[in-house]
């Protein structure tokens, strides 16, 4: 087991050795609280866009379903007639310059896997930059939009925000509820009291803890050709090589099991750059992966490579809440 996997296991299952990290957690907390206090008191400069900004983030390390939520929000905004743009840090991206407007023809290495996925799926205008304020300024200079979604960035206070949405993995929760490096939290649990909404990915129903959401598999997509096939394309009990370079690979593997497949699991680090060798298992079994991994493999994927298309399904209560929350903000900015 890799060191990162052992640390993550300790965060969520407990280990007495974590107590040794308490002094580092205290230092981390001091830095985090000071940063947020300066933002709240106006002591740090924050760029405020002329249109509403919605941050979709988390307070835990690892995947919580932000990208599927961003895609769902794009559809919701368009259904309301709202012109929407997206900004992202572009983790791991190596564009020719920054800020960078992502194009569907970009490579994942150039644009980052998640931004490229969002653009290829939705066609939304999207700009990446480590300083999200710069990304917003370039987006506004190039496109007329009514609101902006920030993919992650809850802790990036250089960009003022009007709405904060936090996603939490319902199965894993907040682990030991300690901050880095003693636990998986980027900010203390109390931070959840100041956000506008909490969405629990994997929850069955809304609760006092937050709105429910689940990821719904819809169909299979052939990586090389883009051909779509129904979920029953593979027979029940089919052995498959399952590749997942996401924040929480086990979620993908369990989804495959729910589709009555038998995955041979191949977890990779989040945002891992995959190669031909990573997909070569010296047999003829199908290789299945997430869409986030597929955007990195289209140029070299073999004919037996597929990805699972999934869609976020938030609760009706959240859908109603989002529209009602945004309407007055959009009225003020128009």
C-alpha cells in the first residue's frame, strides 16, 4: 500500500500515530484562520466580479463530485436562460500562457483533465489560472456571461464570492474531523456553518446535514470513437480492468460492482498522467475508466477501452433552492 493510501486510511479509520502530527495541525490551523480572518476584515485584497460568482468546493482532500456538480449547474443555468462561464485553477495544466481559455481541442496536459472534460462535455467558456481573479477577468473580457462558476476555490479568497457550495462524500464523511496533516480537512468543521449549502454526494435523501445528491451512470462511451452503448453492453459478471485516477477511486469501483461487473481495480493518484503502458494488461479483457481519465487517453486508447458516463442528480429541493438563491443576485447585477 502506498504511503498516501496509508495516510488516507488513517484519516478515515483511525491510527494512534496521527497524534504525533498535532503540532503541525495547530500550525496549519493558524495559517488557515489568519487567511480567512484577513479576508473577512477586508485586510486582504479580493477581486469582486461585476456578475455573481458561485464557488463549488469542499473542505476535505480528495474527490467529492465537484466536476459532475459543475456540469449539472451549467445545465440548470442554461435552462433558466442564464449565460454561464467557468473558472478553474487547472491543476497540473501546462498551457502556453496564463490565464488560458480552454478549447475542446486542447490536450489534457495543456488544459488540465477536469477543465478539458467540462469544456468537451458542455462547450461552456472556461478559463484556467492559479489566480482565479485573473481567470475571471479574462473570461469577462472574452464572453458576455450572467454568472460565473468557480470549480473549487473555496479556500482561494483572492476571488470574492456570492454563493458557496460545499460537496461532501456521504460515505466517507469528514473522517476524523481533523485538519491537515492530522486529518483530511482543509478547513475546520465549523467552516460549514458559513457556507450557503452543503451537498452530500451519495446520500439517499436530504437531511439537516445537507442536500442529497448521487452520481447516476447513464451509458458507456468508447474512448477512441465516442460511440455510445447502453449500460448492459457488458454482460453481468464480466471481468473488466478498472482504471481510476480520481480523488476517491473506490467510488468508481463500487459503481462498477453495482452494474454487476467484476472490476480488477487499478487505482492511480488523482490527476495522474496515464500512458499506453498503464492501460496494457496483457489480456483481452475490457478496460473501463472514468471520463476524467478518458480525456487523457483518447489519442492512444486501445479498441477495448471504454469510459462510464455519469450525471449528477441533486435532490429536487436543491434544484429549487439554487434557482431561488440565484434569481435576486442576477436581478441586482443586470
